[in-house]
C-alpha cells in the first residue's frame, strides 16, 4: 500500500509544467498567475492523495503507527537534505 502511495505521489510531482523552468523575471503576469494557480492545484491534489491514503492506512495499522510512519518520512527527508548540504 505504501509503495502505491509513493508511486502516486511521484506521478503528481512529475507533472510539473514547462513554465516552471522559465525564469520568473522573464514571465508575464498572466504566466505567473497561471503558474501559481497550477501550484495551488497540485498542492490540493497532493493533500487529497494524503487524505486518501490516511483512510486506507487506518484500515490496516493503528493511528500511532501512522503517526510514526509520517515522522519517519519527515526524519528521512531531513537527513537526506542534511547529507546533500554537507557534501556541497
């Protein structure tokens, strides 16, 4: 179940628009507005995905285990960022 969640999350993240690679300084107000609207939409989709899997997780593991899973994800991300920063 977690692997399926990770796959769906990766799909949402990979759906970035081409405009995100364009420099903000070179974008028109309309392009910036569209970019921000798309980012809000992506964040809403990510939240819906998280809620969906939270409900699924509740059917197979305890709330404490879910909380520990989320904490482990945060700790892992934090550790990876620290390692990346320390190599620069």
